[in-house]
C-alpha cells in the first residue's frame, strides 16, 4: 500500500468589496449615489421665467411685466435605503419660501409615512408637478384646493398602481393657500383615492384611464382661514373677504376627478366644492364655493401625452441640424362660482365678483427634456358680463422653463 501525502491548501476567500460611489450629470440633474444605492443625493433646478401682458386693459388694472414664477433649486435623496427626503425652496420674487421639506419612511411601495411640509393630499391638478403643468396657471377650480401644508401623511401604490391613496392630518390652510404655522387649534384631515383599473393592461385603449375622489374636513377659525381668489394667468384678485369676516366652524371639501391618456391625447376633468361657516358682526352662515374644469391636449409630433413628473420626452430634441423638439396644443374651460350669500350678507369685499368663467388655449414647445417654451391666451369673464363693473380679462402669457 502506498500512501501519497497531499499537502493541504488554504484558499482565503477575498472579502467582497462594495461597488464604488457614482457621480453623474444628465437630464435628471446631478446625482451622487453609493454603490448599492442605499444613499443618494440628487440636485436639480426648476426655473420658470414668465411674461404677462393684458389686452384691452383700458383702466390700467393690470401691470404688464416679466417675472420669475418659480426659481427652485432642490435636493432629493435617500439614506439607509428606507428613508427619503425632499427639500424644495423657492427664490421667485426675491423672497425665500420653503415650498417642500419632508422626510419619508418607506416601509413598502404600498405604505410610506411622510412628515413635514408638502402638498396636501387633495385635488388633482394641484398634485401635479409644477414642471409638467399643461398650462401656465392652474385652473380656477384649483383655487379651491389647498396647496402646501405641514403635517403627517400616509401614501402608497397598491397592485402596481391600480389603486393609489394619500391621507394626512395637516394644520389646515385656506382654499388655494399654503402655510408654515397654524393660527388655531383646528386640524384638517384630508385624503385622495385614485383607481386606474386598466393600468396593468398596456395594450388596452383604457390603459391611461383613471378616476379619483378627494375629501377633507376640519374645524377652522379666523380671517386667515379664508381664501383670496385670483385669475390664473395674470394673477389679478377678483374675490376677497371683508377684513371683519372669519371662519367659524368645520370646513369641508370634496372633489371627484377623471383623467385619460392615450397615445398623443391627454385630458381630464374635475369638480371642487368647499363649504365653510363664516361669521361677521353677529351674522353666521355656511358659505359654499364651486369650481370645475375640462381640459384636453394633443401632441402634434406623436409622442405620448403624460402627466408624470418626468414629462414629455421629445423623440427628436431641438438642434440646428433638423431636430425640432415636440409640439403640443391644449385647450380648457374652467370656472369658479362663489356662494351668493357671501355677497348679500356682506361677508366679502364689495368689489368682489361672484363668478369667473374662462377658456384657455395653449402651445407647448418642448425643445429638449429640460427646456420648454409655453404660450397661453386666456379670456376670463366675470359675473357673466364682459362689459360689467369688472371688465373681461384677456391675457397673453408666455414662459421659458428650465428643469433638471
């Protein structure tokens, strides 16, 4: 028997190394990300420079002007995989306003918790990214929808987005308003439920169909809880409450919504109703406002219409060798109607209008993913009489937008 000695070989297994951190710059901004993606920082900017001009302004009520509508550098990021943050200041108008500042704890795609300042979970157009608005100004119905507020929210997508939900407890802001602090003890409970029944059927013509419902309620008090209504394009005030009026009870809102996107077509409709008990000099009554809109668009160059934050992506970005970018036309009708009792009971300023009806036509030219021109003409008629005490407003507004 022959024994053969085989020396033992010890092979040390090399410890796996972490993938290197990456730094990139592109259409989505400047990004620093850890190798495994657990930590990420994205830096970007939204700049909207507008020109606002009024036609037939014989009373010189409107100042034609160039203005920064939005000037927002932002930070978006993630840390320790499960935590995300968003910080979005705005320097437009020469003042610093913190639009968004919140932290999300992501337990699953179907459940995340958000704490801080962000958009109130209510409405439809108000929740769309400002960088991807179809028109320069949101519709009159959005003047009844709360904007940004501070509180705690839960949100998520179920079954791949077939159902989405948002719900939160917020300080409570006026219709169309934002706030950083509360001026009373009342808090608003808000929520929105979205159903996209065919979103998982990519070949279906109904793939882009969705319906939604929003609602909110909460006790509010004081003059600061009352709204001011402006025209979307030229930002002219047409309704304001008297300084001695005050909210005095539970404010409720609801809004059904419908949207549909198919190939180059995109459109939506919404209705918003608000009701607030208001008191003045011993007189108290429930005051309701109603707003609605119908909007549609068509991408002339064939790209898919979308309301996603990424926006429309041109197939042939503009260059000097034949690329023209993407062209989109849009039209909408929208209106806001104030409760007649607000005027007859003298809750409102005597110069206020009770109703505004408007139609808007627009052209969007997407030169690249990050650069866009928008042109809007909007006519607003007050109280059904274009030659009444408040003359009809004819406004032309154009925008240069940079977004990355």
